[in-house]
């Protein structure tokens, strides 16, 4: 078994980093059993073309627009775009130290936009907690950085270990009154509650408005894609977390930063 050390390949289906290395050089995921080749070994493109693709990608141009502007095959372009998103997911913010906001949301699109086959085979999902949509947990530091990850549930056993991992002990943690955050104060944090149920969104400077703003940004960006496969959702989440965290950089700075991340990821292979 190959375990992730630094920036090793990750499964393109479930994002697991526990892999078997097969005799033919491919990898097999120990979690979902998907067999795949490391896409970093398939990247054969000139540096000039790569920089142009990165620039077009950062401008959020569609695949068809990029193909019309860069002399590259669609197969290679999709490989490059996947690598860029994987590299973005590797650019994890440093552990937060300061007032943070924590919250969860759900991704999955509106019911009215679901395929007929889905509507016929499933009941209309509930809204909010209890839905069968994909749960996402996020932490936003008041310095403007955000961290987010797909989770299996919104219970304390999923939420609190992630807070302990991403936030140093001592700072103020602002959350709503969901039971998944009960006990945070006992783990070394100053816990401040925002009681949305009583139409209170700011209380003595304690709020989670910044993180709710990021959720709105994320959902607008995903909605503009017109639907994303569940197996690739983690890549798009990583992309928009990265874009949000680097929003204060100009295009050239973003391009240089992403090129550096991509080269580091390729060299790590």
C-alpha cells in the first residue's frame, strides 16, 4: 500500500490517499477500489501553453473557449484542468490563530433541476439538516482565509476533530446553536453562540456572516457549472476555496502561485 506523504496521487473518485501500487504502474484505491493512472505522468505540454491554459482557467473561461484559444487537444486540456484543481486542494491554509467562524452547508442543486429519473426514484429531500444532500463543513478565520471539506455527517464526531486540527486552542469560535458544536469550550476554545432561531445574526460582534458569505459564493459558482458529478465535487470545492483565499492577488500573482503549486505537485510524483 502507498500512503500519502507530501503530495502523492489521490483517488480521482473519492479523494482517498490510501492506494495500492500495481505491477503495471497504475494505482488502486483501497477505499472505493478505483484503478487509475497518475495523471502527472501524462502531462506533456510546453510551458508556454501551460501558462496560457492556467491564465484562461483563472479567468474562468469554459473548456470550449480555452480550446479555441490554445492549440491543445481536449483530452490533454481536461488532464491539465484536473491537475490544476488537485494542486489547488493541496494548498491548505495554515492552522488558524484568531477569531474563527464555523458552519456547515449542503450541496446538491435544486430539486426542480434534477433529472426525471432522479425525481422518479427518490423522494423530494428535506431542507437543512436531515437532507440527503452532500454536507460540507467550513472554518473561516477573520483574516479572510477559509478552509472547507466534504463530510459524512454534521454530528460532533465529524465536526469537532476538524476544528481541533485547523484551529489553535485559545481563540474565539463562533457558531450557531447546532448540537454538533456542544463541548467546544471544554476543548480549549472560547465558544460564542449566534442564535439564528431568534432572528439574531450578530450578537456583541459574534457572528458567522463571513462564512455564510462564502457559502453563497460557493453555491453561485457551482450552480454556474450546470451540475457536477459527485465524484469530482471535492475538486471543485478545493478550487473555489483556493480562489476565495487568493482573491486579493491580481491575475499575474495568481498565475505564478498556481504554476508553482502545479510544478511542486508534479515533482512530488
